[in-house]
């Protein structure tokens, strides 16, 4: 699995958000590493659960900040956060079901791991670049 590297393209220059994005990126890389090492599914499920929990906290913090900054794209941004969480939660629930039926579902489990890895690789990076970057000037004006 290819790790995601922190880059200037991902950096917003908003320290609190950058710190949270880096933390989410680290958890995503933990998942990718574990998936690449064929770690047991409970471990993958655990990392994914942690990632979703931290993401929820990050999204809330970000939305509060965007509200303070009177960001005009806030409603759409919130909706996108909601969509990402629903998708992540669905994947997580499929993982928890697999834990009980690991033996006969080996192929399905591997396929799900790959699907989750691809989703995580794209959701974080794509969301930061496409949806988070545009709020930058509004938030920077706050200080
Ligand atoms: Fe966001
Ligand atoms: Fe964000």
C-alpha cells in the first residue's frame, strides 16, 4: 500500500487544522500499513473506528471555525463532511460483520480491506485539496 505523504499541497497554514489533518493522515497510514501487512481484521476495524471518531471531532472543530469565519461555503462543506462520514461508517460496519465470519469470507475480507484502503487514500487528500483549501483565505482573515 502506498503511504500518503504530508505535502505543501495539503498544508493550509491554519495551525489547528493542519495538526488535525496530520493526525488523520497518520491514522490513515497506520491503516494502510496494517492492511499491507495483512493484519488481523479486528486490528483494521479498530484503526478505522479510531479514524472515524477523530474525523468526527475534526469536522466539528472545522465547522465551528468556518462558522466564526462566516465562510459562505459552510452549508455545502457540512454536507460533504456528512457524506464522507456516512460512507466511512458503512465501511466500518461491514468490517465489524466480517470479524465474526473471517474464515469462509477470506476473499471478501481482503476485497473489503482494499476497498477501504482506496477510500481512505482518496477521501482525506481529495477533501483537503478540493474542499478545505477554499476556506483558507476566510479563516486566515480571522486572526
Ligand atoms: Fe473539511
Ligand atoms: Fe479538514
